[in-house]
C-alpha cells in the first residue's frame, strides 16, 4: 500500500474533525447546497456541516457528486 | 420561489388532465435522472446486463415519483424544483445499484484490511510514525469501541462496504449506521488525541471531491 493510500485509509477510519450533518440532514439540504454551489456562491456558509459530512460519508458524497453533475449538465454553457 | 418551480407545484396540485400531464412530465424528469445515475455507475457494474440496468432505472424513477408526490408539501423553494426532485431519483437509483452489486456477496465485518495496513512498509520517518499510528488505532479499535461500533467501523471504513448494503444486512438505516460510525470515530479521535498521536496532516486533507 502506497503512502497516499495509507493516508486515505486513515482519513476513512478517523473521519472529519468538525461538526457535521447527519445523513438525513444532508439529504434534506442537498438540493439547496448544489444550487448554491452551481451559482458560484459559498455553499459551505449556506449549509454549515455539509462539507464535513461529505468527507465522512462516501454514500452521501456520491449522491452529491451525481446531483451536482446532473444539475450542472442542465445549465446553459 | 422561482416561477418554474411554482408552476410545477401548481400543476402537480391541480386536478384532472393538468395534474396527469404534470405527473407524466415529472416521471420523465425522474427517469432521466435515474438513467443518468445508472450511466455514471455502469463502468463499475460490468456483471449487470443492459436490460437489468434499464429495469433498475425504471424502478428508481417509479419509486422516486411516489416519494416526490408524497413530499410535495415539504418543498419550500429553497432550490429549483427540478434539483429537489432529481435527488430522489438519484438516491433511489444509487441505493438499488449498490444493493444489486453486492447481491449474493458476503459482507466482511472482520478487519481483513488490517493486515494490508499494518504491513505497509515503513521507510522514511513519517512512514514509521504512520505505522505507530496504525498500531495505536488497532489497539483502540479493539479495546475502546463497543462490538457494534467495531463491526460498523471495520465494514464501512476499512472494508469499503457501502452503507446502504450494510444497513440492509443489519436491518437498520443509513442514518443509524452513520451515527454509530460517527460515534466510533469521535471515540478513536479522543483516545488518539489523549495520546498525542493525531497527525498534523490529518485534517488538512479533508476536502470532499
């Protein structure tokens, strides 16, 4: 295992440091978070604790990536 | 609320042909989202046939339609209606695909990956430091966590079991499992912090991708 892999494994084990949303709160706020992100505004300030949760929860992170990609694809270039 | 979102709500709350047409448009929107999710994950699902994937997308859109119609009163216009609706279809599709991809597979609850982690070759001084950290984590996982916390942490964080898959096997929810994972991580951090063993780089790398 390379050092970056080892570090990633440690990050997965120990999770984020700060306060974070729950999975339910994350789902409730996900649409607003993505729209704020895609508007180029400060999504972290709009939904505190979301960024930390997306670091700690791979499933919610995947849901966020998919929603951002889908909504982003809808927007005019 | 923006005009387009308000129009969605107005039509979905109307009666007769107006509502029927709006529900059909909504289903098409959700099906597009579900197919988008299936398409994103398709490279990681080589064992699923095209018709199986199409069925999963359709089921996800059908289930998402029910969820959205049940929760219409929850939509307050904090986002676009389409963004709000999309998330239900993406979630349904993602969960179904995670469950399908683990169907028939054993969920590893034992720390199989410890061996890989623990034998990472020490080289430079910071690798040695990481080896010591790994040893400390292994000790704290064994001695400080409850059996349930240990099982959940090992499955999710070490063995890479998707949280929805583990929730299904253990008869619980994503939220309940994440709470257990969160509590286990906090306990480990507290124990390692008390031993002055949390590395400086740890929280500098925590950014979602």
